[in-house]
C-alpha cells in the first residue's frame, strides 16, 4: 500500500492596514504540483467593531428537583 500526504485547501494570508477601514490583502494557496495560487486585493470594512456580545447563560435550578 502506498500513500502520499498532500495538503489541500490551506491558505496563507496577510493584511496590510492602509487606513482605519481599508486593508491591502495578499494571499498564497499552495497546491503543488498541481497549482500555486497567489492573490491580492483590497478589503473594505463596513465596521471593525469586534466587541463580543455573547454572554454565558447559566440555567437556574428548578424547585423540587
């Protein structure tokens, strides 16, 4: 039996901040020997307010149990 480890579907990405809401994005997706993909673009953030709003909810004990 032969096998070969082949990573597929991972991407390396870097964002360079241009302004408060704009980032320059550079990406690389390795897939040798089939393909090597490079990408670039601009990300415009509508909102960078990443404040967590989830709260931990603990159920109350019911009487009689």
